[in-house]
């Protein structure tokens, strides 16, 4: 573009003073020339910026980026272009790149409005996201004042020109603050020239100015040519024309509109009414006839004109005040009533609007009554639609359908009602009824975008073939209406058709469908991906590569094509080639999805190398490789951290895996469910069960979990519960274990693993009937699980139930042939219960089925001698297992089954000297100094084999503490000894109640006899002799024993150790139990 000439006044000055020296003039001329050239250069860039804004508002981000790229090559510091590029990045999900652009922009133009607008837009997804989300919800719900308040709370500094300012302007406009909204929108249009969304919004405000209506209608007409804004511009244009009341002004404009929309029956009816009015009526008078034919005079106060202007400016609050004042003075002023109804209609109060329009139609001038009657129907219609939408949101589909049917009956020529009804029917999978409503909508408006698309969904639900036929049957105008979406929809339908044919085994048909999809939409990569994967299944992997190479030749700059190609190469395990495809994507177009893929490929390569080193025994090198892989790029997403964490888990470093996943999810807590699941696994392996439970609780409150994720989370919840129950059982806290299982079963009912664990806990708590019920329920849910049936058999044996044989047979039927361990467990149960016949039968059966398995045969034989002769049983083990040297015994102990090795270990223990040391602590909180008891014991026991049994000595230092008795309060003091008779100096009585001593016990035991003698702890206020004599044996399946004993009662300090009376000094207490059992 040529440089602009100098302003005329400058040229005049230089030509009129030629007698002066020229030297001072030259710098000024050069400066002006430079500024002129600079302005020309900037003007040359303006079309590029306008074009980028236009394309961005149309949603064509690819072409908008191309325009911005050209602009930034010439002006790399252009603030508007940098900001717009960042806005596009955010809309495409690439917030990290947008943040990078913001830092660049803030360094170059720290005070520019574009910089502040971009910062505020990024904050709306981060630190200000909750307030912005609430503001949007309030606006959507029609609570405009609340929405405005929330916007002010979110951005008290005010909004700079940007996308958020547009939303804010719409809220301002809804509250009737038209001038302020116009200022904001005009500023947006100045900062983002060419943006059609902002232009349309400004034009809709200009429509409120009567003097600008010609220009406004021209813009509306132009905007209807853009598919993205056609519906909004059409509605605004139509509303403007229907609002005209003067036939001379309205008729030409309506005729122009009907050239563009010839099938708009409402506008046609309005045109007919205006023409009829022009022919039959004289110019408007101030009189009107009533229903009885009488003529009456209508008063038009000056407030009406002011109120109408306020309504045109959408300043509804002030207009409503004026009109209410008029109606109070003139209750039958029809125009005021109608305008009040119009305000209510625009604010979404359809019921109030309808009543006001009805009153206006009764009282206003005859030429306006038709308008109010039409608006009455409109208010009623949209009120019904609003009722239907609310009922649909509340899940009341029947009520919503009833409301829509009423709306359709009221205005059968409006397509919206049919579309709404079709949506409800489609949501309930009533395809035939939905199709009928969509077809009706299309008859009224053949190019209705929503109906066309929804009809495709109806056909797709029936079968992909019907969807393909429907899309192929669209006429050219309908195809043009859908635009580029048409080829995408048809290609998607063909892909679905290929899937269905592939599922039925028609590989050739699937291939033909995908080839058609590629031909119809050659730039779409995923049809190519499906076709290439199908070729891989046919052994033609190279043909799939050529398909993508052709796609890259057609769309060399399409990053999605390279991404799909990289996925295909990854499926062929050609990771390096896949990485090369991703590296070819320009840096500015690398979305998070592409970066994630790149990181995944690289991390997978590193993980594989580390695991290979670990398998070779090079653990240190594997750790070093994984540590080197922990770069910021590798940890940029939870998915990448998840893969590295899995490697740390594989090499037995769960704490490191927990750290990696926690850091990744701290920055992106909502993004990757699979990473959360992996974190739970790592927490389990690191024994961090409470933290794992917290993660599980959070995930159960997430929405949109896939079926596979739900199944994984269910199993992890079960695992976590069982691990925590195991911890509680180990601590002896069965009540806590029971509570944890109850909570888990409330979340996860009908889980056999939890019911089985619950039955074991209930048995420990003595609730046998409830335990048996849960156990049988678990067996019903998992009849193939042997451990559940084994526990049931053990329970029946202990309680001498009669149906044991039936349960044994059921267990043997479900046991797989290779499961010898559970057969051995069953023999052990029967042997302990004295079921010798069943034990012999099972041993015989095992000997027949597993001939030559010495470990299997040995165990039952040894168990038969276990009770009577443990030394001989051990000898039998040694004779059977040892070959030539003692080393085979050690080797066998390392390789034997756990149960068998445990039995051998038990026999060995009976032949060894044993010294046992333990620490026992117990407590009970009750009344201090009386029933409270804190007991600490240090039992020391030594055992020595003697005469087929064991001689043992037991020494037990013991400390008991009952707390401090309250000697001040008479009622408490009187509970101990003779304190009841204390009258003076009672508070000085001994209040500390404790005792310390050492108990002794000497005894001997073998298979049948047990004898011991000793004393309670020496050092207690009261100590005495204790001892026992016991004999036990079995008679068939019945075990029996007899015992003569004297033992202490240890439930309190007084009963166990005795006490010293604080008044008399006498020792008392020390309760013992003596008897035969």
C-alpha cells in the first residue's frame, strides 16, 4: 500500500516559507514521512487481523491460525494477534500453550487491554473458575442480577475487552442497561474487528433505535448468510419486523424479508393484517369501539412514549415503573398493558405476559388488538415450552410431553415444539415417535439444522446402514445447510457401518464402507485409521502406512492426521517412527493430546528398558534410568506419571510411585481417572491404606466413570476394605473390623469377598447365626470359590450339623483337578474333627487320583500320627523326604507347599527348646480408683522337651494401676473399704490404687495331660496358690476333657491383686475361682 500524503496544512506551510532555512524542516518532514509509512504498514496488517477474527467467530480455527501466522511473521509483537491465538488455544484445550503466550505478551505489552483480557480468560479456568461457573449458571437460570453480582465478585477490577467481557455485556443487557452493554460491545468490536458475534450483538442493540432500522435490517440480512449466525440473525430480523405497527413503514421491509424466507407463515399473516388494515382503516384515531359497539376515547399519557423508548433500549426496570404508573391511573389503557406484557415476555415470565396481553387485546385500539392476540398466543406457546423444559430437567418426561403437545396444538406451524418433543422421545429411545416429530419439523423447515442432525441420530440408533441411507438421501440444499458437518456425519455413519459388518464377520463389506468414508471425507484421519487397522488384521500393515501417507499428501499441515498416523505406528510397535510423526507437528499446534502421546511413546520406551534391566538383576541401573526419565515433560500429564509409576511398582518401589502420581494429580486433579486408580494401587503396596481409602471415596463421587473404571474401582475398594479389616483383626479390634465391613457393604452390596470376611468377623464376635447367613450368601454369589465352602464345612463340623457330607460333596464337585491344597485342607479338617472314615476315604481317593505324589500322600499319613506320636510322625516325614544327605531336607523345606511346610515346622517345634518373651498391655476405662484397670505384663516362658511332652516354666512380672480415687467427694470415697465411716481428714486418705508383683508357674504337658502349679504375682497385697490338672482325649468324632483348677479373677485390681484399706491398713480382696470343668 502506498504511503499516505502529508496533511494539507503541512504542505502549505512548507511551500509558503521557502525563504527560511531548510535544515530545521527536513527532520520534521522525515519524521512525518516515517509515521505515514508506519500507518500504511499497520493498515496493511489490519485485513489479516479482521479476517482472523471473522474466521475465529465462525469456528474455523485452522484458517484463523493461518491468518494469524501470516500477520505475526510481519508483526511478531502484535498484541491482538497474540491474544487471539491464545484464545483459540484455550478453546482447543491447549491451556499450557496459551499460558506461554500470556507470559510472552505480558513481557512485551504489560499494560495492553489484550494482555489483561487473556489473563482474566485463563484465570476463569483456574483460580476464578468457581465464581465464573456460578455466574454462568445464574445467567442460564434467568437470575441476571445474581449473575451480575457473581461477575463483580470474580473480577472486581473490571473486565478487559475479551470473551468474558462479551458474556458480561449480555448480562448487563438482560438487566436493561442498554447503553452500558452497547459501550462494552462496541469496545469489543474495536479491539476485535471482523468478529461477527460481536457485530451481531451490537446490531441487535442498534435495532432499538428507529432511525437505524434500515442499516440494522441490512446487517441482519447479511448475517443470515453465515450458517453459524443464521438462526440468531433470522430471529432478530423477524422480531424487529413483527414489532412494526405502521403499515407504510413495515410492508416494504416485510416483503424484502419474505424474499429470503418465503415460508414464514407468521410474518406472512402479519403482512396480510397490515395490508388489510391499510385498506380498511383510516389513519389511527384516539377512539375505539368496545365489544358492544360503543365508541370510547382512549387516553395516551406522555409516559407511554418514554416507556416505549426505554423498552427499545431494553431498560425494562424503568419502563415497568412508568407503565405501572400509567396503569394505576388508567386501568384500561391497552397499550400500557401490552407493553407491560412485552416486558414480562422478554424476561421469561410467560404466564404474567399472557394475562397482560389478554387485557391489552380487550382495551387497546382496534388496529393493535391483533398484535396483542398474537403475542398472547406467543406467550402461551413459550410458556408451555418453558414448562416442558423444566419438567424435562426434573425428570418428569410425561409432564414435559403433555406441555409440548399443548404447545403444538396452540401453534402447529412452529417447528420448535416438534423439535423439543422429538428430543424427549429420543432420550427415552422412542425412535419411531421421535422420527415422526423430527420429520414434521423438517416439513415446516426443511433445512432445520437440528432436525437434520437429530434424524441422523435416530437412524444411527436403528442401524448404521439406515443412517448412511438417510444422509445420502439429503437434497443439495440440506447438505449445504450442514456444511462440512455433512461429510463428517456421513463418514462417521460409514465407520459405524464398517464396525457392524466387521462384528458380523463381513470383512470385505467393512473394508468397502471404510474406503467410501475415506473417499467422501479424505481429510478426516480416523476413517483412514480404521481402514489401516483393518488391513493390519489382514496382514497388510504396509498398505495401512500407504493410506496415511496419501492422507498426509492431501493434508500435510493437519496435526490430527499425524496424530492418527502415530497411533497406528504405535500399534505396530514402531514407536520411533510414531515419535517422528509427532515431532513433525509445529510447536504452536502441539495440543495436550499430542504432547501426551509423545510423552507416552518416549516413557514407554524408557520403561521397557528399565524393566529389562531389572529382570537381568541390574536394579540399580533400572532405578537410574527411571530417575533420568522423570523430566518435566515426562511428568506433564497424569497419564505419563502413571506409566512411570507402574515401572517403579514393578521394581518394588511403591513409595516413589505414590510420590509421582500425587504430584501429577495435584496439578490436574480432575483429568485422569486411570491415574487415580494407579495411585490407589501404589498406596496399597506402600501400606498407606487410609490415604487409599480417601482416594477411593473421592472417585466414587466422580461422574462419567467408564464401565471398566467402575469395575477396577470396585475391586480396589474391596481390596482396601479387606486390608483394613486385616489390620483391625491383627490389633484384636473386631468391632472396628465389623464397622468397616458394614460401611463397605453399604457401598458395594452383594460382594462375596466382603460377605465372607464379614462372616469371619461375626464368628469372632460370637454372632454365629448372622455369620452363617452371610457365609451362605457369599457361597450363593460365588459358588465356585472353595474357601467359602471350606469355611462352611469347618463351621458345620464344629457345631455337629447333619448336612456336612452334602457340603463336602459340593466342595469336591467345584474343586478343579489341579487343586490339591484344598483337598489336603479338607482332610485336615476331617482329621481334627475325628471323622476317621471320611478321612480314610479321602486319602484313598487322593492316592488313586494322584499316584506317585509323595507330598500329597505323606501329609494325611503324618496327620494320622500327629496326635499320638509327634516324634514318630516327624520320623516318617524324614524317612519319606530324605534321600542320601541332610541337604535335601533344607531344599525340600524351601520348595514345599506352605501348608505342608507349616505342619513339618509344628512337629519340629515340639522337639526343640523354646524361650518366649512377650509384652502384654490391656486397659479398661471406668471409675477411677475402683473399676478402672491398666495392666502391663511381661510374660517369659521356657519349654524343654521331656518324655514325649514339654516341661515349661512361666514367669510373669505384672503391674496393675486402677487410677486415683476421688477422696474429696463423699459418694466416691465411700465406695472403697471402710471409707464409708470416715468423718475427718478424709481428703488425706490414700487415693492412688496400684500394685506390682511377679507371678510364677511350673508345669508339664503332652498330648493328653496338662499339669501346672504356681502363685499369683508375689508383691501384690494378696497372693495365693494357683494350679490346674487337666486330661483330654477324643472318642470318635467327639473331643472331651476334664480339668480341676484354681485360677485368679483378673477383671479388676481388687479381685486380682487385693487392696489395703486406707483406714485400717488391712489387706483384703484377691478373688479366685476353684472347681471342676
